[in-house]
């Protein structure tokens, strides 16, 4: 895990060397919707999506060789949140 602090954003990056990230799980993070007929690894990703979004932040999944990298972009403490 790495943490990078900038003037406006804090980036938290977690990478692993596992088998990769399934497409249905990736869609949960892309749009925040969990389909009733698609059963993933639990509610953890769904919860992560909503927590990150409620903090005016972003979460992104990218493939790495091998494995997966997840990056969370949070507003820095000195920056003001966007108008909702």
C-alpha cells in the first residue's frame, strides 16, 4: 500500500499479485449497483463504493501484471468539498 498526499487529493493505492479482479465486481465499483443475480465476494466492495462516494472521492480498479491495483482518491484536508 502506498499513500501519496497532494495539495488537493490524497491517493491510497493497494496492489496485489492475485488472480485479477472479476468484471462483475469491477462493475460494482464503476456504478455502485449490485445485481441480484450476480453474487460476488460479499458486500465489501459495494460498501467501499458508497463510503468513498459519500466522501466526495473516487475509487478505481486497474489490472496489473499479475494482480490488481485499487486506487482511492480522497480530498485533502485543506481542500473544500464540491457542491452537491
